[in-house]
C-alpha cells in the first residue's frame, strides 16, 4: 500500500521511515474515508483549502496544500525540505498538511512515482464514444483471472487518473484506465503517468470538436495512446478496423496491432448481429478459424464493438474463451442507459449522460428494435464545432426513419427537427421546445402504456430531469 513515506519520496527524493498507509487520494472532502490523502485544489466555485477541517474530521491522514491555511493545522513545508533536515516519524504523524508548490502537480508526481513501483499491466482506453462502457467490460473480462483495478466512473483526466493510480496495491495484476481527450498532448501526459502496455481505441467521432478543431485533430490526440505503448511483444494496440481514422493508427505505433470489427479482415470479428431489445444482443464471433455463438446483456447492436474490444484485451492478456465469455456475460456494464417506467406505464429510455452524433444514432437504432409507438426526445449536442449542423441533421434524418413522434429541446436541436421534416416526417409529429418544462407537460399528457420514449441530449441540458419527473413512484 502507498505510504506517506512514498509520497514524500515522490516529491523530494528523500526516503523517510514514516510508514502511515494512505488508503486513497480524494479532492472532495465528502468522499474522504479513514486514511485518505486530501488534495486541496483551488477551484472556480470552491477552494479545497476551505474543507481541510472537514476532511480531517472524516478521517483523512494528510492534506496536500499550496497556500497558507488555518494555523491550527499542523503544516510541514516540503518546498525547501532537504535530506539535511532533522525529522522523525513523529513529524509525519496523521492529520498533517504538506505544503507544496502546486497540489495538482504534486498529486501527479506521486501517482507517477507509485505506478513505477507497481508490477502491473495497465490497459488504457480512449475514443470519442464508448470509453466508459468499454473500460467496465474489459475489467469484467480480466477479473475472470486477474485481480483488476479500474478507474471509477469517468475519472479520466489529469486529476482523476492520478487519483485512480494511487489506489493500486501490490496485489493488483491488471489496471484499466480510461483516458479522456480535450487538447493535444493530454493523453500523452496521462500515458506518462500510467505507463500503459495495452491501448484500446474505440472510435473517432465529432464530440469535443469545438475544442479540438476537427476530426483529424481528435484522431491525432487519441493516437497519442498507441504512440506511447512499448514495442511488441510487450505492447499491444487494439484498434477498431471499422473506423478509418482508428485503422490508420497502425502506422503510429511500435506495439503489436490487434484489429477488431465487423469485417473478416480484422483479427477478431463478428457477424450475424441481432438486437434483442432490452434483453441484449446475439452475434457470432470469429477468431483464428474458430466461431463462437455469443449472447450478452449489453443493449443495442452497437454494443457488439464493446464486446469485441473486451474480448480482444482478454485474448491479448492470455485468457481463454471460457474466461472471456464469463466476463462478457456478467451484465454489470450498462452504465449510461437506464430503462424505467413512467406513471402511465410507458417505457422511458434515459440516455442523458451525454450526446454526440454517433451516440445519438446508436440510441435511435436501439429505439428502432423495440415494439410500441416510438417517441424520440432529443436535445442539443454540444461542443461539435464545425460538425454542429451536419451532426444534428444526420440525427434528424435517422429520427424520421425510426420515431413516430419527435420532440426537440434547445436551440441547436431545431436543426434535428428541420432535417426530420425534410426527410418526410409529418409536421404534426415534430414538436420543438426551448424549455424543459413544456416537454415534461407534453409527455405527461400524451404518453400511453404502449409507448417507448428515448430521452437523449448533452449533459448540459440536464434532460435527466425529464425522466425523474415522469418516472413512476413506487
């Protein structure tokens, strides 16, 4: 386990006898557990330094700080600490503030140090859509044989990934880390901390194009993962053969390339994919002349790619098919989409965590598999940059093919409505709203027990409130 001596060695290169164990790192005092390292980060809305007392009350052992705090807190300044300073283990007793230049940089430095002490294979996962579900399913598969750590939730950035790395212990054999991308160099930086041996790339979409600039720029940013992998045979790049942007990453890595997809040209491929609605999907999987019939509880035909990624990692890490299929069948992985009943008995498909053209089309394809009158409640897709109009139009065209009724929410979603009408959807079946409350009122009035309503939009619209206001109360 990580100790305070390890943390100080990471920050000062000085080894001390202090052996107090650090259970994990937290940045929110409400999440503190006994033995935590509380990292006080100044933020736009709140400053972590104001919550050190609460963190200690909840059992934190140490706090990283970068400014002066209440004099009642014991503080040790690591900025000028040298091996010549006289210290004892008692000087680093719990409930101590450790002063550093920058708390985020210090957190990253400790995580980098700790990762290099651990004999563990790390699997990095990136892509525009499907990272979190892929990470979860890979962890399910690997757990059939190995003690596996995974990044919780979507802790995939320069703060979340180091926090996850500090949860590693000597007992872990594999670690699955989600890696997000917003600006060039970010994934390379995360790889410098995590040192992945396996890299999985899901796809290259248009999400975050507003910040990244273009799909080409997004592809370059995601490719930083495969570029950071060690050469074969230790390094393995698991790439989506069906995505041209991802397929080209073969040229950017020294690792062994393992393609997955729906083409027989891939190393691992699937066909005869059948959507079973909320019961999951069924398909055939092919590898080295062997064919297996698979049924898994992931929802939507697009989930076959998630299963292929997890199976590819399992194969790369030496698992047999029995172990891989056991992991694929666990059914704990459907993170985002929730299916609930409304007061009227209608089935509500809440997929409101986030939205991009790719994930919108996947959700509409799932809606198409289900029986009943189909209602699509679609909101703005944010951060699409130059793909904003084209992305919303693409979704509108598909909505016209799938839905009997289309409700849109938000300024950008008017483009979805316009495209649906151009595609032949009746004007009376397309309703446009600029506020959430009228959407809820319409659904309360018009939903019947045989209806299926998909609710999806970018997280900033908080469309999850639609579901919460319509859901049947037990």
